C-alpha cells in the first residue's frame, strides 16, 4: 500500500512528534505531509522520509509565526495532493485531518485533541490574547469550528490518545474513538537507590498558562519547600520574578540532566490538566511518584495511593494539602516502574497496528459492499477482505 502521514507542523520534537516518529518506524516507506517543516528540529527517523509541505511553509517567518496562519490552514490542507494513497493517517492537534483523501483511500485520524484553542480551552486563549487578537478571534474561531466539524466526516475512524480526548471527540464531532495511548520512551529512564533520592520536588514541561506552573511556584514559595522547574516557555520570565529562594528555575535542559532530576526528586508535581501527559510516565519510569491534578490524562496513568496521588482543587492550597499528605505516605519505586512499562513504544505500536488492521478490514468491507450494492457473504468475501487488509498493513 501507499501510505501518507499527515502532521500539523514539524518545528520541534514534542509528544505529537514522538507519535509521528513511531508511525514512521512502523511505516518506513510512508510519505509525510505537513504545514511547516524545519529539518533541524525533527528527528533523523522523521527526516529520512519524503516530506511535502503546504504553502504555509513558504509564507514569511512561517517557522515561528505559523500559529498566525491558522485561518489559512484549511485551504492549505485541501491543496495537498493525496491521489494514489491507499491509507492516510492524520496526526491531529493542530489542523491535519482536513485533507481530501482519494475516494478509495482509508483515512484514519490519531487525535491528540480537537484543537484546544477552538474548543475546550477557547476562553483561556481568548482571555490571554491581546486587544487586536480578541477582536479577530470570535469570527475566525466560528469559521474554523464549522470547518473542523465538517472535516471530521472525512475520517473513516478515530483513535484518541486518552479517554479524556475520546470524550471530546464525541462531544465536538459526535464520533466514537478507539483509545490508543501515545508511546513513551520508558526504557530510557531508570530508578536510583533510595539513598540517592534528594529532598526537592520537580516540575517538568512547557511553561504556559494552562499547565499552571505559577500555581506550583506559589505553593512551594508558601511552604518554603524545594522545587526544581525544568522547561521554558512564555511564562519563564514571569515565574523568575515570583520565585522564592526555595524555587529553582533551570529553563530548558539536556536529556541527561532531565533524567538525573527525574530519578532523584521526591516526587513530580503535575498541576495542569493535560490531554494525556507523558511527563508523569517518564517520572514513574524513573521510579518516582507523581502528585497530579485529578483531571485529564493523568487520571489514566497515575494510580492513586500506589504510584502517586491526586488533588481535587486546582489551587495553591489544594496543591499544598496534597504535598503535606504525600509527606506521610510511602511508595515503592518498583510499582511506578511497572506502571510506566505498560505505556512503552512497543505497546503503542502493537495497539495502533491492531487499530489500523481492524479499520482496514471494516473500511475495505464496507467499500466493497457499497460497490456491490448488496450485503456481502461474510463466509466468503469477508474472509478474503480480512486477509488482504491484515497482510497489507503488516
């Protein structure tokens, strides 16, 4: 089969790009389509594939200003030529699923989330926007939502990275989705001896408002407890201004430094609500427990009382209460490591291949039924369809 992978943009290696990388390993001859591409910021696995960009890539300052071109992305996606591809897999968080597949192609969408800035977090983005952006957002968001819902019907089947996202897909698109958790490179992280664990808590991630890094900084200021923050983003300068003497902001750090802190922290603090959240699993793979806000993807990975605990109120006092409770609890590193192992890259590949195989069987059978104009006999042609579909995706 000819396979196309459609990803929203390639300007870094975050969670969505790690999923794309795993798909590239599964389908080494697949071609990639994307809006914006910087080869210096993508992995070798990804850059080894043929990559086609939309016209967004040719617009001024597209590598940094691509969010500004969001209103043009529907048009850009529909200009991509996907004739001749039998299987199209779109990786959706920004606009990606809106391509126009060949009439005989099967289009599967792996959805990290329906676009947050249009749906569940629209009000958050709107409140943080400047005056001009606030004037533009309502009409543009209205137009983009209509397009987003329409293009959901260009997808044969959805896979969601979590139950949280599957619920959003049902709410906004009225489509069901199979849950396939994203790949986590758990094998790269290892626990240390208990004697080597330090006395600080750790927060890791992009420093943006919806992740609530300010909540963690304020809580540890108030407790006068040690907190190390690794990550960069729009809030870094603001956090430096409010951080007390017990809070250390390290900015972006190399992978080895990140691994070192994961394995030696008392616990990971995870105060935001995420679609899934790979960071808690990296901490657990390092043998450390997680203190997480009790909503979103963390509720599907952290086992309360065994690999961490949750706090119900997303507030400074709510986090402080959880940390104080944590101090009187004990956790086994082996439990955390075992839990994280269930989300490894091989697990993702197995589950995603099963999703593709089943979707190909169903889609191929339904298309053949439509061509025949009558219901097929599952004892004859159904068996042949299954053998073809599974063989084609192996």
